[in-house]
């Protein structure tokens, strides 16, 4: 497999998604994929009908990611040291007609209840760092995601960039949908 396909798989993992149907959330999601120097930057944002505590609970529910993030086959916490959590995931990535298995360990720093930062620990891949951030309070919050894939990547053409945007969008929507679903389930009737 070429580096181009490997790169697309890595971005899919970072975006926490593979080729699944679109999730349904109440508000639109903004996603961008840009190249800044030698770094590919994926950004996503959405306003959610949810409270911060529920959103934080979903973001840190690593053991259950497989239940609501497309393509995640297993996800488990292997260690906790203070605010740092090591999470191992095995994913099945969809790259057009191919299904590829991939294993990644994430080193995640938690800053409750505002942000998570992570680094993917996968020796065969370029450096990868991600941040999830929660803004706002009450019953309406904004969820932000930004992922940076470092130097060592080949140039990505427009078709591949569009595929990355779609993959990032599906993963981010799945996470946002689960946050809204849990928030609605917890709301008094």
C-alpha cells in the first residue's frame, strides 16, 4: 500500500470515522481541510443542543467509542496517569472500496470540562495532534475539533482533500449526534 492510502487511513482515524451514513444533528457542521506549510489541518465546529457536562462525558467515554463512532472496532483505556490517558483503538477504515485494519494508541491530555488534546502514537505515520474544545454553557455549547498531520505527507489533490473533508465530517457528526442524544435522554420530560 502506498503512502497516499496510508495517509488517508490515518486522517480517517484522526477524524474518528470511516464510510458510514451521515448522522443527524440539530445544527450544521462546518468542516475544513487546509494545508498550512507542510501540515494538513482539519477543523470542524458545531453548535449543539447539549450541556457541557454531557458533552464532556461523551468525549471521555473512550471505552464506548465503538458504539457510536463509525469504523471504531475496539477502544479501551490502557493507562491513566494524572490527566493523561492512553487509549488503544483498532479501526476499520474505508478507503473507497478497500477496508483496512489499523491500530493506534492515543495519548490524551484531559483538561475538564473544556478540552482534550491528543497525540497519535503510530510509528509508521506522520506526527498527528488533535484538540477537542467545548465553548459555552447551559443547554447550548459549541464543539470544536482541530487535527494537525505533520510533515512527511505527500501532496493531496482536490479529490483526496474532498474525501478527507467527508470522512472528517462523518466522524465529527457521529460524535456530535451522540452528545445531543445523551443530552436529550437526560433532560426531564
